[in-house]
């Protein structure tokens, strides 16, 4: 089944003169992305076919990877590759591990950037002790 699907998608990705829509690629979740050529339009139309059926309230930009969002919005010309998507996942995992390490280190050691004493606040509002002077005109 996997081989047959790959052959089909490669066939759909060929830029043949009579083909209006071509397969651009897929993400790691199985969503497929297509590009449609429209006569008279300055840009192509790009669309996504979601891997699983979602309810109306479940559609969101968070479902689509950032690299594919950029391609869909014509921010990037070439569709992202699978290796780019995998590199981004590894980068996010490294960041999460570093955040975890920082959280563990900060819980063990006191924060030296904060002052050792707590600042003293006023007991009254700034305007409570103000007494206006009598004003007189010196003309």
C-alpha cells in the first residue's frame, strides 16, 4: 500500500502541461498540500487536504507546521522538505530540554538578580500629605 501511494503521489507531483493542480508535498501528520494554477491569476492557489476529518471547530493554524504555513501564504517559494520538518522537531525538543534544565537549576539556587531585601512601600497615597498653599495674584 505504501509503495502504491508513493507512486501515485509522485505522479501527481509531475508538472505536466495539462495538469492544473500538482501535489507539492506532505507533512509528518499526513496532511497533503497542493498547488493549483489559475489562468489570469498573478499567483497560484495553494490548499491543504487534512489527513483526518475534523469538526468545524477543530480547524486551526496550529494543525499545520509553520514551514507549510509559510508556503501556503506565499512567504516561501519552495515547499518544505521532510528533513526540514524533522530538524524543527529536534530543535523544539532541544529547547524544551534546555528550559527544563534551567527550571531545575533556578529552583536549586536562589535568584541573585533580585534584591536581598524587600522594598518598603508608602503607607499612604502620595496626595494624602499634600497641603496646597494659598494662592494670590501679585498684580
